[in-house]
């Protein structure tokens, strides 16, 4: 059954914002585009540019009290909603499942996997939502609650949960009352520009203290554990976990390199979400096209967005099949970079011929998979681009490229070898 054919219920969208330009270019723009298909959507932006509210909970509770729809959707200012219809179908599902108290766009299961598909900056993360999945928590990027429930159980306004883990706490509170937490695929792009971890540890500590019977609680920002389970031995366990992830990525890089006709050292280990802005700044390009290869995302056309502003750069993103990706790699423009994500070994084999003659970087991270960043660069910018991944942690098996490889990265080697370099840990 198509999304548009399912039962729908209008929603009130509540957003606390401190940057009007970001809100206007992302959330406002997407809501305006979707109103034709969901005209009964109510939008309540809550202005916190002057610091009127000391916490997200206080601001969002204010918006929820003003809401007139039966389901309230809380969403970040830097989100682009590709389908208001998908929000309405998710809201109807929430109403139809009396054992579910909270629904999010993305969450973490009790086994630690990511439930719900979202585009996080430039890559798709997560797996399709399943009604049978046991969800520990949902992320604050977007979550929805029935308004009647919100009035009875408002969001926490505790200072330690001011801007982190307030949806995690709300989900734990509802779970303690016998309700379930769930995710639904609502088709969104989170155009996040920052990673703010200030006082995240304090937020997790408070949740751990209040809900010890639910621990450990897995979140998109780490695992919440009891204080007694955190200490010197825990730090050692985290280091071992980090080494295991690095070795896993190194083995994946070796396999990817074989299919790309590269050496393993020519692949970098790095999360492209964290370096994409630095990469574009280094390249000096004003725009980027993003191609996500992901067959698991339903309604692929719904994921398209053009001219999304990101640090004054133009971003266009879409889900495409491999044939389209090969074609786009072969036609990279000098004024636009191209990022292809969701690359597996088969895709790398298909892309490799098209990449010959096109400067590019190949990389991967466990949480986001493999990616290819294509561009038109000079030898100087090529060297600067490779410098974005400087450490041994970014090198498969700790082996750094030698001088010959660095020359190839900078564009001083034959075209067929130039530029070939390449969510949730415990807390």
C-alpha cells in the first residue's frame, strides 16, 4: 500500500529555533513545499533567539500547549521534511497502536542497531523501521507524541536535560509506564552544521540515575550505563572496542580496494559527515551533488532536494541507482563536487572505470559505509584534501601512503591513479 493510501491524521509541527536563516532555508521551506499535499498541517515555531527558554523542553512544551492537532511533532530547525504525508501516516499509526507512546524518525534498538532511515547530512543511515523492533530510545531530531499525552506528561525541563537526551528521558518515562517506543520512516534530511556534545555526559548521568531498571539504554549518542559500570575497566573496554572497529574498517578497506583496483593504503578511514564541509572548503567549490545508493529506502523519489543551503554552499541530494551514479561520475563539473555514498564492492567495481581520469577520494566508516568524493582539483588542493585524514586511525592497518601515493593524490600522477584515496559507540 502506498504511503498516500494509508490512514492519515493532521499534525502540529513544533520547532524551537535560535537561527532564523537555518530554519527558513530548511524546515520552513520544506513545510511550504509539502502543504499542498497536507494542507491541515499546523506549524508552530518557538523563538528562542533571545534565550527566553532555558531548555528545549520548556520551549517545546509551550508550543505543544498551543497546538490544535491531536498529534504533536517536535523537530529541529535544520531538518528538511520531504513528505508531510509521511508524517501524517506515522501520526495515524501512533494513534492506532495504544501500546506505543512515542514515535521517532530514528532510534536505537536494544541490540544497538539504527532503526529508521534518515539522511544525516550527506549519507543515509539506518534500516527500515519495523513494528516489531524493540527500541531503546529515539533521537531528538524528530519525534511525535499524542497531544493529550503531552499535556498529561510534558517534556522534562530539568537543566541537565536542557538540550540533550530529553526525548531519551521521555521515552524512558513512557517505557516505565508500560508503553513502547517506536520509529517510523518519515523521509527527512538532517542538514546539521554542528555537533554539540556540551553537557551530554550530565544528561546521560541523570537518565541513568532516574531509570536504573532500564539500563543499559542505547541512544544515538552512546550507551547510558549505571555509574558503577563506568570506570577504569570501562575505559579499557572502550579502547578495545575502538581497536575492533578500526580493524573491521581496515578489512573492509582492503576488500573495497581490490574491487576498485587500488592499494589498501589508498583508502581513507573516515566519517564523511564530519569532514564534508572542510573538504568543500579545501576544494573551493560553491556546490555539491549528493548521490545516495540505498535500495532499502522506500519512495526514492521523495528523498530529492535541490538547492539546500549548507554554509553558503548549494547542496542537491537524491537517491539514485548505480547507472545514474556512473553517469554522474563521468560528468563531474568543475564548479560542483560529487559525493556518492552507500557504495559496496559491486558498486565500486562499476564505478572504477568511470573514476579513471576523475580526481576523487575513496573512504569508508563502519557507521556510514563506503563513499567516493569526486572533484576537479589542482595538485595543491589535492594535497590539502588528503590532509583532512591525517592520523593512523584514518589509515587501514595503520599504514600511511608514502610519497608516491601522495603525489598521486595531488594529481601529479597519470589520471587512472590520481586522487585514489579513499553510529554508535559506547559512551
